[in-house]
C-alpha cells in the first residue's frame, strides 16, 4: 500500500455515504405512516388520542423536513454531526409521539429501533453508541410515564405488568443486539470493499509498470542504432583530435553520455514485456523477477528449482501475468521482512501442478492470527516482536490479503503454516520453524501449452511508426 492508496481509503468517511435525500424520504414515509395510524385508530377503532399534541409532534417532523429541503440540496452528503442530529431528532420525535399514544402499550413502539439500526450502519462507533443510549433512555421514559390509550367507553388499553416489562426488555435488547449485529455485518462488508479497492489499485499499478516497461523496451530497441552510431563517430573523433585536447575532451564527453543513455535505457527497459516472446517466460524466471527487488536487502535468498519426483516434464513456460508477479513479490517481501538471515524459495512442478514454497527462518506467523491470514485488515498482535523485525512499519494489514487475492485470481491456492520446512534427503538447512507459504496452481491455469509443445506466437505488435 502506498500513501496515496491509504489516503483514498481513509477519505471514505462512513457518514458521508448517506445522502440527505435518503433520510428525508424515510422521514416522509414515517410521517405518512404516523398520520395513517392515528386516523385509523381514531376513526375506525374509536380510540381517544390527544389529537392536538400528536398533530403538533407530527407537524414538527414535517416542518423539519421542509426547512431541511429548502436549506440544503437533495444530493448533499451528510457529515457525521448532521446525520447524528437528524437521527436523534427522529428518535425524540417518535418517543414523544409514543408518549402521547400509550407508550410501550402502543405496538408501534417497535419502530424506535429503525434510527438506531440506520446509525449502526452509517455512523462512527461513538455516534452509534450515543444514539443507542438515547433510544434506550427514551424507551425507558415512555415505559414509566405515558398518556394511556382509551376506547370510546373509557376503558384503558394496558398490557399486563409482566408483558409490559417484557416488551420494554425486548426493545432494549433489540437496540443493543440489532445495532451491534447490523454494525458488525456492515463493517465487514465495508472492510472487504476497501480491501478489494486496494487490491485493484495494486494490480492496476503493476499493470501500468508492465506496460511502461514495454514502451521503454521498444524505445531502447529503436534508439540502439543511433546511439551506436554516435559512439562510433565519437571514437573516430577522439582519434582524429589527439592534437586538440580541448576538442578531444568534448568528443569523450559525447561518447560517455551516449554510454550513459544506453545504460539508462537498458536499466529501464529490462522489464519491458511488449515483445510477444517475452510475455511468456520459464517458471524460474518469473519467480526470480518477483523476488528481484528484495534480493539485496541483507538476507540470503536461495532458489531451488527442480521437478517433483517422478515428473519427466521440462520446466514449464508460464504467462507473465502482473497479478502473479505482484502477489509473489508481496509474499517474498513479507518473508524478507520477518526473517533472521535466510529465505528459501522452492519451485516445483508435476505433470498437472505448479508449486512455489516460500519459507523463512523467522519466528513464523503469530498464533493469534494464523487462522485469519488472508482476511483484510488483520493486524499483528505480536507488536513487541514484529516491531523489532520491521521498525517504523505501520501497515494496514492488506499485504497478505492483496497477495492472496491476486494469486487466487490467477487460479492459485495458498496455504499458510508454521513449522519445519520439508528438506530433501541429503541437503542441510538452517531454517527453523519460520513461516511457510505454499502457492499451488493447476498446470493449465498458467500455461497455454501441452507438455512443452509451445505454439508459435505470431508477429509482434508495432509500437513506433
């Protein structure tokens, strides 16, 4: 994750997901339902309700909606404070209306859960907790004091005390349980969405680097001839200007700058893959390319490339896909970061599968998270130890998720484990019980060939006119 990617994710405020229009529509629906309920209760069931105060309470909600609609545009995204204020108003307005219409003896008291559940899905934890406490306080208040409902003959409609207490308890438990449940599910969905966004950014960046490398490689190829000509002519000038030291120095400068241009183009274009012959490469080459940025970081990275026992196929030539290189690179980086001195990368293949095992001699994956490796935003709990291994590192817990997602996209299966690495007979290894990551692909997922019979690739695409 780069700092730009982190900023993109951090800018996604929960409350800013909600449009003002959405809450206004919901409130209008609630107002319509309140009016219909009061009309039916008074006209068809003959209930005696405090019509004036009830109408004023509903009117307050209507006025609030109208003022808000005139002051703000409908497409406005609510801030944390604005969304919290609107939901707090809804809880209080509904609580007052319930107080005037029987309190918890009114079956519509269940609707007080709605603002809390909405808050759980769109607001930060503190705002959600405060609104939940407000709802519980309002439920308790209207349970203790309320204007009872009466029928035409003056009979009061009251629940038995035990049912009344049970209804209060169910509403309080509903606020807590449904709020936490809705928040947990929404948080997991949002976390996965953020993680997939980060994965897409990583893959897009890798694809851009690959495409840029192809352009640079083509440029290096096209510029090779004029640079060689410049160098040849400069050599001849140097020989001819032996008696003119000042002009000879200029010729030598021209030659040195031509050499420098050649070296720059070579270093920039060595990863260029626009040539169709370079879009595929031997398995070992692709793995080493993925590991290349981490080979000079003070660790001994060894490669062991052999077929599985009984396999007579030559080393497979696989497609150079950006997700494979980026995913393997993340896994190798993690191994280098947490190793002591050694990382072993075993590359194997059988008749129908390809294996890449990455093992290090570090302390292994923390037991507290090994069962959740590959989930997004899983942070390490072994802070004291891991902080020493990667001082100053404060990642978002996305590295292994991105690697796992990209590699699985290519058809791979990943296994994360701790323990003694399998060492072939007759070989020695100092690797202890570090982390082991095994990546397994079906042979057909990475190759377009049948047992080493490689088809013709055709003509290369022209880049420069």
